[in-house]
C-alpha cells in the first residue's frame, strides 16, 4: 500500500539484539553490587560513609546526566554517543574491578555512572529510527523494556553466581567483553541518526539538569536511610529550585535541551507517569523480597535469585503479549489491564510468609513480572512514538530519568513504611539487654547481627520476632503497591480511553546510513 511505513529486515533485528546488550548490563549493574558489598568491604575496608558512596554514586550520576546525554545524542549522533559510551563504560568497569582503595572505587563508580547515562537514551531512540512499522516498533520496544526490567531481576542471580566463583571485581569486569562486542557490531548493524537542525548544545542547561536531579536523588536516598527531616527537605527543595530554573531556561531557548511541548501530549505525560509508578512499586517491593528470601528464608544469594526468575521470564512474556494486544485494543485499556495483573501479583505477595510455601511467592512474582512487562513496553513505546524523530533521544532520556527516580522513590517510600512497621512490630524477648534490643529493633540485619553472640534460646527468639516483623512490613508494602496500581489503572483507562495506536509524530528525516 502506498505510504505504508517500510518493514524492518534482518539487519534491524540484529541491530536490536546489539541495542539490548547495554540496557541489560546497565540494569544488572544497578543491583549486582549489593551482593559484592560484603566481599569488597573485607578487601578495601571502606568507612560507612565511603561504602554508601560506593553504592549510591553510580545511580546519582546516571540519573543526573540522562537528560543532558539524550539531548547530546540528538545533536552529535545517537550511534556515536552509544559507541563512545560503550568504550567509557568498559574502561570505567575495568577501573572499578581493580580499584586498590575505597576512594578510587568511588571515583570509578562515578565515572561508570556517567558512562551509563550515555548508553541508555540512544538505545531506545535508535529503535524509534530503525523500526518504522508501528507493530514492529512495539515488538522491538517490548523486547527493550523486558531487558530493562529483566536485568534488575537477573542482577542477584548473576551476582550470586559470579561471587561464588571469583573475587568481587568480577561483577564489574563482566561488562568489558560485552562492551567490546557492542563496539565491534555497532558500526556494522546500527544506523546513525542526528537532528538535521540540532541547534547549539546549551551547557548551562546540562549543568542545571544535573543540579536539579542530584539533590532529589540524594534526598530520596537519605529518606530511605532514615536521614534527618531537615536534610531531606533541604535537598528536595534545592533540587526543585534548580528544576524550576531549568524549565524557565528551556522555555526561553530557541533550541531547548528538553522540548516541554512533549508534555502537552496526553499520551506522553500519562505514559511517563504509569511507567514511573510501575517501577516505583516493582523496585520498592523487590527491596523487601530480596531480603526476605535471604534473611527470613535463609537462602543463598544464587538460590534466592533463581526464585525471582518467574518475574524476569514473565516480564518478557508480558511485554510481547502487550505489544500484540495493542494492535487489537487501544493502548489505554491495555496498559490498565497490565497494571491490574501486576496489582494481583502484589496482592499475592501480601499473603507471603514463612509458612506460606513457595507457590504463592512464585505466583505473585510471575503476575507482577507479566503485568509490569505490559506497562513498561506500551508506556515506553508511546513516549517515543509521540515525540518527533529529532527529539526521540530527549524523550527517551526523560523516560529513563523518570524510571530511575521511580525506583529510588519506591525504595525510599515503601522501604520507610516497611521499616516503621518493623520497628513497631518487633518485640524483644525477656532477658535481652536494652542496648541489644535497641539494635535488634532497628532492622532485620541488626537483629541477625546481634543474634550471633546470644545464647541459642535468646537468638531464636530475637530472630523469630525480627522475621515476623519484617514479613509484616513486606506485606504492607505489597498492599500499598497494589492499591496504588489499582487506582493508576483506573486513571489510565479513563484518560487514555480515546488514544489510538499506530500514529507517530513527524517524518523520519535526518537518518544517516553507516
């Protein structure tokens, strides 16, 4: 039919496989370090503050630079930025693996986070440029979204297995061969694309976007860690102040780093919100599930990771099923249906306890993964579909920045709620010294730590009370996540009920073949 968009061929699908590699790795890298912390702590002996920076600085720089890097890719070329980022990510990963001190590991992790920010926006934006047929594009985005969600779940499995085979540096070193593969195949299989009228890259906008995101992420992290109210509020206020300045500057610029007109499109704004809420719920509850499997059920990290595989597998299934369904049904109700499936998964997880057995846990994780897979795939596709081709990198960066903030908020908000439940539900057994009871009543990890030095009967009583209290906190977080996604499903079905599928903005100009 005349005017029909061209179909993608073998080269585009092979190129998609190349684009999935950095997404999978960046997602895995976020969670895999948690399992390496005990091992690197023995070797490098970081202070408590240094250990926090080793864990957090990667996410800070990744979230803070996404918008700037998305805009940069639109201007200099998305493939070029992706390949530069791959080289930088490989080098910084090797530096982190062989860091001889905590200070140098913090520096390497910061540079690794900055490099990761150059990898994420080009991958989704290039999919927008490579797949012109709406049905094929939705399938491609579904695979991208499934790899993003699956990487977070696979992190514990990969990390648990690697740490049983080698030293802690291997969790960083595994990135190097994958990045070399990307550098070898990228120029052969990926097209180049840049904005044909890019305008000037505004350095002040880049600085202001970083200054807006970093304090917010820091404040969220402090909230999750029980930081002082004034410190959290001050960080949030500072980030908001810079964010308002960033928005005002974008309105005045002829070639803004972030096209604010994108937010006028209901499909863009609502899809961004639904994806953020889905990741908020997923990461917030998985924060409890990972600890529950290891510290309540007493499973090894690798075995605990294997039990989360249903979530990863069903995320892929859900993404592909959602992409298929939306060709017959409108995207709003389809996304809402995915949220309700995830909601059912959270309801199942709210029933999980030490005596509930594995069936409820696995069912809950499978429903959760499948539902989130539908939401991420379709919301991500709508975000890039409504953006003009020359702004796809910026739109992708906004989506990924919102996803990072959603995950951080999930841990902070749901984690704080669960911690409050733990502290109120923990009952110290008779005969326990007050100072020991205070430590055990703070966290499940604290209870496990003090139990080592207690007589057997007291240790069993402390751990029994701590595990029961922690499980109550996990159940509450699952109930809150279920309720939130239920309300979000209703709002999505209503606000996007008339949105049609298959129409994208603009013509795909500016494509440059290798």
